[in-house]
C-alpha cells in the first residue's frame, strides 16, 4: 500500500495510508499522543528499575525512541520488543522528524540505529536499552509471563478489526507478568469488553488531544 509522510498537529510527522484513510499516529499530534497514552499512562506507572516492554506495532519507532529518552531521565533498564508485520521502508524513516521535534537531535544516531539493526535478533542500543524487533504478525505472538508493559498500538479496529479480538487480547494477557499493564489509545466498547472477557481489569482514562478516552488494562491473577 502507498504510504505518505504528513505533518500532525504538534509539528511531528507520521505516515498516512490513503487506501485506508488511516495514520500511524494521531493527526492531532503524533508525539503528544505517544507521550500521553504510552508514557504517562503506561511507562510512568510501571514502578520497576528494569522494565520489559512489548510494543504491538513497531511502525515508525516513535514509541521506542521516546521510551529510550524517558529511560535516560529515570535511570531505567529496558528490554524492548517491537513486533511489526510490515516494516517501514528506510526511505520513509529518513523523512520522520522525531529527534528534531523532541529537541533530541544528539540522539538522532540512536533513532537511526533502532531502524537499521537487523530483525529477529537482540541488540544493545545502549548499556541500559536492549531492543529486539520481531517481524511477524500479532497473531503469532506466543510469549508467556514475559512482559511488564504492553504498548498496544495496532491500526484501528475500523480498518483491522481482527487485531482487536478476544483471541488477540488473550495472547496479550498471557504475555504479561502478573500485575502487568496494557495501554492503548482505543476506547471502543467492543475493545473494552474483549479485554475484560480475557481477564483484564480495565479502566477508562482521559484520551490524548482529539480523543475523549483511552483504555488501560491490568493483569490480575488469583
């Protein structure tokens, strides 16, 4: 499918797919959305010195990059796994302006490295940040009790409803450790019910700019 670079409301870029009329990030602000959903309501409440993170939809690498920046501020050690079925082409990655907009141009080489490293292997991005990008479909995830935090950033249910089913959330639940956290920008009733059906304790939270609500699920086992 054709992919175009567009500028969002906060000046940061994202990828637009004309065929779906869908973006990789919110048109109201890619960086604002990422910080609000995944950092504020996920990373920041994960009170651990070492955090194992699974990202559903590695995409542009924005969530990974801001997690790296935040881990520097908080002296966190991160094991980051990003799953992506259709990696973004290098030519498109070069057009993304995240280091510039984040005033983190001194870490541009880190952002580039996140995209240039090989898939399906673990790499040390820094002494405290390990990254493995897995090229596979979300339906093929089979981890068990492996992650403290999941960034669920798949394309919306409008265009890919098969990624927001009980079956998918059951695999997410299994992949999390007890008390593990899943955060997503979605607030659809069907998504909330699917999460609850597999065992998540789900709460609605204020959404990022342009969106009224979002969801956070906690894995609670007896």
